[in-house]
C-alpha cells in the first residue's frame, strides 16, 4: 500500500466515487491548480479506458446489426426456395452468410468479455486518480493556509505600523499648528509671508492689495 493510499484510503471506504474525468466539478477544481504529472497521467489512462468502453459498446451494436441483417437474408432466401433444395449459387450464399454470422458471434463474445473486464479497470484507475486528487487538494490547502497566515500576520503588522504613522502624522500637524500660531503672534503676518509658509492649518495670511502697498 502506497503512502498516499495509507493516508487517504479510510476516507474513501464505503464511498461511491464518481468517474472523475466525467465530473465537471472535478475539472473546474483542477483548472485552478498547477499541473500535476501523476494526475495528468491517470486522467489520460481513465479517458482511454472510457473511450475503449464506448468504442466496444458501439462495435457490439454494429456487429449485432450486421448479424441480424445476415440472418434475415438467410430467412428470406430459405423462404424463396419453397422447400426446394438450394442451387449451387444459393448454397454458396448460405454458407458465406453462416460463416459471417459465426465471425460476428466470435467478435461479439470477445468484445463482451473485454467489456466485462473494463469496469474493474476503470474503477481501479479512477480510485488511484481520487487518491492523487486528495493528495493534491491537501497540499494546495496546506500551502494556501500557510500563505493566508503569512498575509494575516503582515496585515496585522501593517495595521500597527499604520496606527503609529497616523499618530505621528497627527503629532506633526499639531506641532505645525502651534509653531505657525506662535510665529504669527510674535512676528505678524507680514514676516510670516517672508518665509513663504506652505502650511496654514487655520487661515492663510491675507496678502495686501496693490493699493494698500502703494499707500
């Protein structure tokens, strides 16, 4: 028993596993994950078995149609004889039809034998594919959880840093307000304009009009 089977087999015991490559949800799931060589290989095997199953089923139907046609032609030929012995040509036709019917029976038997074995093969590959799917899902969940935790930690640290920065920003704004107010009170608006102040939390210095300057 492989390590993967040993870990995940108990979860599958008694469960009816859908044919994964025919399950849309399975396909949607694995279009969102990175390629996995083991899963891709098992997926190909399973699809090949399903195609073979479908092909054999269709072949049996086609052969049965041919067999039915041959048997009907024999019946028609026998009816046309009206209890007379068939001539050489008719005998040849009957023998050829019987040979072809015999071949049809052999092909049908061989295909039916293979068709009986295929479900077991399909179940085996499908089971292995499910185990690999569970392993891949667990690995992805584990990696995502680690990244989620790392991001959550980063967000928490950023929030703390952001709060510190906001407090620092507020402190600087208050300091600028106090400095501006002090300088304005001591030196007056005209002197403040000399420093070309770019920060005025309450009001900007009122510039003198040209008329007042001339006066």
